[in-house]
């Protein structure tokens, strides 16, 4: 009985699990947006590849949340942010992402949009959102995050390349 009680203490409450589910859904929506950008910029191979790579990374983030949900909070102490507030903010962002997925922006604007989006959600990843009880699990999630921290920098670098290209053209 005592063991059962302990096991229950380690599980996350339903609202926190639902929030992780919402995070997973959000990451998938962002991935869909980036796949959309990859498609509409198919003529520009490097830009298209950049969005495709970023989309795949967002899919990985979604998978990380799915993994946490499958574990039902085992090895985790709690979601360490205000779930009600974060959930409401995420819902607004979700609507923006859904709307953007139907649009055809210029490359520079798509990059700006992606950079702003990434900056807003940088803290909403699995390794930041959950307070872990199990150190090994914490390490695992941090390692999964660590290998793709570079994509915001890559988006910014590409935007710079476009800007520099434009100003170079103005001198011609
Ligand atoms: Fe992400
Ligand atoms: Fe991202």
C-alpha cells in the first residue's frame, strides 16, 4: 500500500499531463508551419532545407513531450511553470501558427516570423518545463534538446544573408 502511495506521488496531476499534451500538439503545429515554408520556398534549396531541418527538430520536440506523457510523469516531480497561464498563452500562439500555415510570405518575413516564434517558445521545451525527480531522465531530456539548440541561430544567420544580399543589390 505504501509503495502504491509513493508511486502515485511521482505521477503528474491531470492538468499538468494535459499541458504536456498541449505542448506536444503545439510543437507539431510549428513543425507543420515549417514544412509549409519548406514547400513554398522549394525554389530556394538552402532556405527550403533550413525550414525542413527545423521542422524535423520541432517534430522531435513533440516526440519528447509524447514520451513524457507515456511515462505519465514517472521520474518527474512537477511541471514547474504556471500551467493555467502558460496554457492560455500557448493557445493564442497556436491560433497564430495555424493562421500562418495558410499564408505565403516573402522569405525574409517567414524567417522573421519563425525567429519571433522561436524566441517566444524557447522556454517551453520539455527539459525546461518539467522539474525532474530522476536525474538520469533529466539528463536524457537535456541531451535530446542539446543537439538542436542551433536552429534559431541558423534562421537568424539566413535572414542576415538575405538582408546583405538585398543591400548588395541596392549598390548595383
Ligand atoms: Fe520546439
Ligand atoms: Fe524550435
